[in-house]
């Protein structure tokens, strides 16, 4: 599957897996093939789309990913004032679900 995305946040969760997050999507993108362009897979998360999505692996719980988000660009332009939200997902569960 080829994905063309603007990944603004990316972390390596192991020597062989990269996790990326594109702010215009609610899925995480994974790659187990060294970042090869045509080897990205999408996995659903409960995080919403947002203007920006920094992500972080917890030091003491490396199986968990925090996805930070806030107002979407369109929401911001329309007067939205959604506060910053942190969504925590268990990567083992997210990555074991079928890729879309």
C-alpha cells in the first residue's frame, strides 16, 4: 500500500518499527521495512484529527503512545477553542488490529 502523507511526528518503537502520525488523520502509520515508501500501514486510534499531533513513547511504559492534539485548522478558523488533548493508546493493541 502506498501512502502519501505529511508525517509531522515520528518515533521508533523498536529497531524494526517506526510509528508516524499525520495530523489530518486519526490513525497511526507503521513501517517495519526501514521506512520504505510503499511499506506503511494504517492502524486506527481514538485520537481525532488536529492541526498538529506530537507523539511520545512513555519512558517507563514503552508499549504506550501518547498522541497530543488540539483544535483542527478548520475548527480554529471557525472560532473553535478545543483545549489540548492527550490520547494514550496501547501500541500492542493498536498494532495487533488489522491495518486498514
